[in-house]
C-alpha cells in the first residue's frame, strides 16, 4: 500500500518510513522541515535502499495535498506532522492550535475528497487526565490537559473520532505514545532537537557527547522509590513497528480505535542515567534541581490492548534504547548538522 506520511522527516516519522519500506509499503512524505532536515529522508533511503517521494510542503496547504493525492494512489495516511514542545506551546498557544489543529482538519478534508479512508494519528499519553491510576488503559479518563500542546492532541482525537462517525467507511486509529527514545540501530537516523533539549534522553546524550556539562534532574522528592519521576520509555523502532501493525489492523476494521504504544514498564530518571552510564561506559554528571511544572510523578501504560488486537509488543529493552541513542549521537555529534 502507498502510505502518506506527514512529518516523515521528523524523529518518529523517519523511523516509521524505514519500517514501512522494509515491509514493502510505498512511502510518500509531506514535511515543511520546520523541525527537521531533508537529510533524514536521504538516510531513510540509504538504510532501506528504497525511494521515498518527498514533498517539502505544509500540511495546511490544501493545494499541495490535492496535488499529492492526485499524483499518488494513497491507501492510508499517518499523521505525525505537528509542533510538540510543551513549554513552547504555553508561550505560543495560537501557533500550536493553528499548526496542529488545522493540519489535521485540512488533511481529513483532502482525504475525504480524494476517497482515502484510513488514517493513523500520533496522539500522546498526555491526553490522559492526571487523576487516573497507573497503568493507563485506553478506557481511562482523558482531558483536563495541562498545556496547549496536550489540548491539540485531545482536540485532534475528537476531530478524527467525529470524522470516523460521519464519513462512510472511514477507519481512524489513534495511537497514544508513551516516551519514545533511542534511534535506528544503524545510527544513521535519530532524534535531533533544535536548541536545548526539553526531553530527558536527548539531554543525557548531549551531556555524554560534551555539548552540555551536566544534567539537571527535575525533582528528587516525588513519591517514587528513588524520588525521581517514572516514565514508560519505548524504543522508537518498536514505536514505528506499532504503526505498521496498525496499518494491517485498519484494513480489516472500520470506525475509530485507540491504542497505547508503550512497554508497560516504568523507569525513573535515575534509572535512565545509570543505565546509560552502564551500557555506554560514560559518566553523566547530574545535579538535582527543582521540580518542573506540570510533571506527574508516574506515567506508564498498560499495553495489553495493542498486544491483543494489533499483535504488537515492544521488543527492545532499556539497554538497547541506551546503546542506540549513543550510536546515533556519537556518529552524529551535531545531529543532521544544520
Ligand atoms: P518531530 O518534530 O521530530 O516531527 C514532526 C515533523 O512534522 C517535523 O519533521 C516537522 O518539520 C513536521 N511538521 C510540523 N508541522 C508541520 C506542518 N504544518 N506541515 C508539514 N510538516 C510539519 O516530532 P516527533 O517526535 O517525530 O513527533 C511526531 C508526532 O508524534 C508529533 O505529532 C508529536 O506530537 C507526536 N508525539 C511525540 C512524542 C515524543 O515524545 N517525541 C510523544 C507523543 C506524541
Ligand atoms: N527530566 C529531567 N531533566 C531534563 C529533562 C527531563 O529531569 O533535562 C525529567 C522530567 O522531569 C521527567 C522525565 O525526565 O520526569 C521525562 O521527561 P521528558 O520531558 O523526557 O518526558 P515527559 O515528561 O514529557 O514524559
């Protein structure tokens, strides 16, 4: 099947392109490169030995979408494109609502008008409300988001859910990601944040390569075994394969479905630091710093529904995640170098 991958030059998108191509799917990417490099697409081609049709356009550009749907026989779309920095979304809510919501609406309209019936959406564990017990299940309460980024995911889910009800024969799969880390085992593609990394693992690996002198650990007085926050980290290749499994699933199922993509295992910030040090033989200097606003002490998934219905389970462990993060960072000290 030909799959339209929006945001396919980005971190998760590029890894998903690799897994789709490896499974024999055709890949068409639309990405405006606001947070990525065209080099990622070249590297995807290098890893797979296969061609990617790449369009440097904004997903909100309806004319560009029309041209793509007219030129290629698209069977499904995977919608990764969006802005994703939580803190920035608080500073720039209108940019986040504009980008993340209008891209979803324009893409759905174009799909409807061109008769494309299958869409997978990059949602997030952030849509779950903070009142739920761990581990999180797909049936748990959503909403009460703590920042505009989270609301764009919540609202996009609703837009897609309503579209699945209204447009005949549509299939919508909402994938709620936990914490993707790691990189392709080749070290050719990986996460390349612009500016100071917001997320833990890119920060650790920039300390390891010498771009930052130490890690600040935000809070060591949480109600967890070592006082630092617990998250469900998942290897990005496992996450990418979850999308391939969702493509197979959606061909057989109409309407809306929602799945967690996580491992179900929680690790603390200190666990992550120690694992990175042990696996890669590199010391990570750190200091304890005040809590970061909005952080929940524990966040991890129950991934049983994905195992049962998608036939998908995370296969890589924490050591693999640490090893592959470092393979990417050490081979590409400045990321894609732009
Ligand atoms: P990323 O920034 O690396 O990738 C997003 C891509 O979308 C980038 O290549 C960017 O240039 C592109 N883009 C953004 N707005 C666009 C637009 N209007 N038109 C065309 N292209 C546009 O981020 P990522 O980590 O790969 O995340 C992919 C998706 O997964 C995002 O929707 C993100 O919100 C979601 N998600 C990510 C995480 C995470 O921890 N990385 C967790 C949960 C959900
Ligand atoms: N974290 C940290 N220092 C950093 C970045 C993150 O201590 O420089 C902590 C953060 O407070 C959280 C965990 O690492 O407890 C994971 O943070 P990340 O931003 O990667 O994921 P999220 O909080 O969005 O799940």
